[in-house]
């Protein structure tokens, strides 16, 4: 069985084709979906890609989170479909209340672009099951509105329930509270993060590693995890 | 035409990076006497005809559900300006 993973394109999405490519390299079939539709075309999993939907007007991801297809995305999330929000997609998941908290302007006000070290905190989700808890990975980060915030009670709950999926390691690039880079929901099917796994899936095009320039492919594990999660449900 | 003005501010307990940047500019310019600057948003909803109670209630609803994100922001005012 070929796993079919939908990638939703919104007005202002930038990384939808990169996400499709990552899905393909992970051995799944990418399915291009459109924000204005109400049809998920029977996909097994979903990616909300990065970019600047609606120019980040109102709040980053806010208007995209009100798109027609988001009704189906919310239904699918409730039914357990693996859904990954990357960067602007993470902002949409937060705005759609599929993940808690909010993302605001980086604390230093600058757009940041770097190869970012992360610690995988939760390896039991649909998008992290090929990693080990505590594993350090490096994938690109590029955002202006990446500061994760929530009130103390929410932050304590996230930590207590193991819902912090990724934490920034080495450097906190944007002022995110408690170094939070990504979250999972309680069921582990909905995951969002600011850094970009889809840009780190093919040797020659990823971050530098100790072995060779641009050889980093740590992002591939996200997509391989989703393929494994779908296969496990189907089995 | 009457206008309903909605004011939204970042929650007071949360960091406001934009306000902080303006505070920094004040310090560089030698502007004194202001302990803090916070930046919010003002929305002007133009109404055709009369502002009914229903319409004002609708404005409050969209202020809470669309114009603001209650996790990071507070709606600090919804008022009619003629």
C-alpha cells in the first residue's frame, strides 16, 4: 500500500512543493490539496506547509485557519489522522485551536534563518516515532513570527503531559518560552513546529554535518514516521 | 456612516516585542518619561445604516473569535463611533 499524504496549498504558501518532495523521498505519494476546497481526497495524512499565507495579515496563520478546507482538517484531526504543521502551518494549527498557545514576533524583532539544533522530547507521536526521545537533530529554521507563548498554567500542563515535542537546543532563536520549538496534541497525531523538516530530506540539499557539507537529512524522519504511523493503523 | 471600533492589545503579562523595540528607540532618542510602550491593533468596522444591538453583538463575537486570539491578546474595547 502506498501511503498518500496531502499537502494543502494556501494563498502565500511557499514550501508546499518542498513538502511534496519530502513526502515523495520518504516513499509516500504526495497529494496536492487546495485551501478553498472541502475535499481531502481520501489522503492518509496531511501537511500544512510553511510560507506567509495572506501575508501574515491579522496574525500569522489566522486567516488561513479560517479557510474552507480547515473544517475537514479539524474533523480529520479529531479522528486521529496524522497532521503536521510546519512554520506557518504550525501557526495555523495554533490559530485553529488544534494546538494550544500562540506564536508572536521573534523577541529580537529580526527574521531568523539558520540550521537549528533541536531535541526531540516526545518520540511517541505520528511524526516523531522514528526518533528516540532526547535525540538531537538539525533542520533549517526560518521565521519572523516564531516566538512561542502561552500562560504559565498552559506551559506547565504541556510539560507535565509530555506535549512538548521539540525544544530548541544550543540557541533559542526567537524567544520561545521554555525553548519550545514544537508541540503535539494529546493523541499524538497533530504535531506542529516552527523549523522546517522538509528542507532536510536529501543529501546535497540539507544542513551541513560533520561528515560533509549539506548532507543533513534529519527531516526525513518526520515523514518516515507518518508513513510508519499510517501503516501501523492499516495493519 | 457609523463605525464600530475594536481595540485589541497583546496580553499585559506577555512579551510585546514590537513595543519593546519602540521603547528601545525612545531610549536612543533620549525620549524620557514613558516607562513602557505596548502596541495593539485598532479595527474600524463600517456599518451601513444603524448600529443595532444585534450588530453590536456580532461585532463583539468577531472581535473575540476572529480579530483577536484570546491566548495572546485581549479585546479592550468595542465601541460605536459616529
